[in-house]
C-alpha cells in the first residue's frame, strides 16, 4: 500500500518540530508532533507504507508488528480525515538523504502518534473572499445572503 498526501486539498507547514496540516476542503486543521510529525514527513517522501514501517522499526529498535499495531489507527485516521490517500501502487521514493535527515531529527523515543484536530477556524479557512462574495461585495458572502 502507498500513502500519498492529498494535495492540493491538503497543505502543511513545519516549524519547531510540529507539522500543522490544513484540509482546505473542510477548513479543519491538525497538529502533528513528535513521531506523528516524523511519519508525515516520511509520507511526503513517497515511500511505500512497508518501507516507512521498516525504517521506523530499525530507527526505534522496535518489532515491526508492534509498530504496525501502533500505527494502523493513526493511518486510518489520516485516511478518514482525507489528509492522505491510500492506493495500491505508486512511485517508490528512495530512502535517501532527506529520509535520513528526518529520522535523525525525530523524537528520541518511540511514542504513539497523535493527530490533534481543530475546527475553530473552519469558517475563516473556508472563506474565499475573492470568489465567495455576492453583488454587495466584501464582507457579504454568497452563503450569508442566501440564508
């Protein structure tokens, strides 16, 4: 199985060890820290899921079966939130310098990956002030005047 970021509908920004991911279709944003951030950055390298599990198992000196059990709910949540797409085949990125840099800067200890979900800015993130205005202009949106 291959997992790929659902772009262009999903964008992210990485800073201070955290990945903030925004689903532009739903207006929901997410926070991924520690191991969850590492996994997201590995997904961006277009590696097969098996390759990612193998790399993480080696890096954290953990049994691959244990790792899979820990990650299956996390990956299922990413798919359910439409942040990543699962597909049967895809391009296989090589485990190059980027992957080694990601792993070397990852959390020093293995911990369960957590996806924190926020929708407090949903209205703002979904607002398209250029295209979603009616004849009255900004800030009157088409939806607001249709109610």
